[in-house]
């Protein structure tokens, strides 16, 4: 899949610094993995980004999404199928609210994320995909902290 290959080669593992919208976008996409595969998400990425016409994702602006009410939670559909469940949409809104709290405490979501690795990217030396662990102690620590702060589906 060309989109997946491009994502893997140009985005996956590339540090995101000082871009809270991009980090929030990646959080939303990772939440969507419970309902979709990476190739499916990437195939619909532009829909996720530009559903702001429906006032849904607001181009991943957490401050806009945090203000959503019930009437904003319109489930976008592709060929009649929901892009995300209502539960996921509610989690995205809640996570936007929690992200704003993190921004107040740490100055940015980026600062919060980078504090877990002492502001330095982790460089792994895996040669083969089968060597890459599904979870790491660091990832578990971050997930638990985010969930303690009220973030939904941060696993």
C-alpha cells in the first residue's frame, strides 16, 4: 500500500516537536486503530482532516474540539459506514479537553510528551520488524499517566 509505505518511511518514528495539533492528530489516529487498520486510516486521512466542514475534527485543533456539544457529534460516513463510533468521537472530545489541561500544566502537549524521554528521541536498533515489541515499559508509563489525567483509550 503506497500510503502506508509513505507514512512508514516519512512519518512513523519521526520526532514531532512543538506541534500539538500533529500530536493530537496522531493520538486520534491511534485511537481509531481499535476500529480500523493503519492503511484504512491513512486512506481516509484527508476525510479525517477536512471533516471540519461537518464541524467534527476542526483540523485537529484541540481547543475547538474541546468545546463540542452533542449537536457537533455528527458521525461522518463513508459509503454509508460510520468513520468512527460515537464512543470514539466522545473520547476524542474528552481527550481534547484533557490535552488543554496538559497544555496549561506543561506549556504544551509536546513538552508533556517529550518529558518522558528527557527531550531526546529514543533510537532503537531493530533490524527486523519481528524484533519490535508491541509494548515497552516507557509506552506503558506514558499510557498510564495519560489515563490518570483523564485521557480515554490511550493505550
